[in-house]
C-alpha cells in the first residue's frame, strides 16, 4: 500500500466513536453528581450524629465565668470524666481549690439504680431499666447560686436472658459508661446557662 492510499473504515465507525465518547463523558458527569450528593448526605449525617450525642468541639462553649473548681468525690470515675470534659470545653480555667475559682461546680450526689422493667410469662426477668441520677449546683465563694441545684437523669433499658449472663453483664457495663458520659455532657452544656446572680 502506497503512502498516498488511505485505510478504509467501515461505514459509521467514526460516528460510533463520537457517540461512545459522548456517552462516557455523560457517565463521568453522572458519577461526579452522584459522588457530590453522597458527600452532602454523609456530611449531614455526621452533623446530626455529632449533635445527637452532645459532643462539643473544643473551645465552642461560652461561660459567664472565667474559672471553675469541680467539687466532686475524687474516687468516683464520674469525677475524672467530668473534670476532663470541663477542661476540654475551652474558655474557662480549671482550678484545684474553691478559693481560687470564680465559681464552684458542686456535685451533691451520683446515684445509679437498676430495676426490673418487665417479666416473661414464666416469671423470669426479660428487661432491666438502668438509671443514673446526678444532682449538682454552681455557686460562688460566697454561696450565691449561679445555677441552682439541678438534676440530670439518664435512663437506659436492655433485654436480659439468663443463658447469656456474661454477655448481658458486659452490655450493662457498656451502658453504664455511656450513661456516665451522657450525664457529663449534659452538665457541661448546662454550665453555659450559669449566670452571675443579680
């Protein structure tokens, strides 16, 4: 074949190639749109989950006071988590003694209860109800209330089967930890409502 001769293609081959390229281009655009929608949906879900669990971004909280002392029994696991959360909320200095603080977060009591919620037809426990109740108050060194005595009550229920006692015990411990964290987050959020008495 001489250099002047042209290769012959089947009729419509060039047109089919253009159509295929257009089809691929459209598919890419559709994939990009689908990916963008997925990113938006995922972002909305993350925001909803973060808001639902009571999570606070560091530095987000704003308080009327500049320093605070957490007065709660040191031996309680609740106390250490509360101290970490107050310190991590930002915008306030945590002190170790009440006389150095503008306000005192006084935890009056932390009570954990467990009661039978329902029974099976044979009289065996089918469901338990767990509760964590925390009573607290925010006041200054003179005893003036910045936040009167308040209460946080967290409840969780779970089904029980005595043939799975170990698994259910582990579930109860996990629920207790979640309830403790929930109570701590609620208290930290309520600190933003504490204001200097008139």
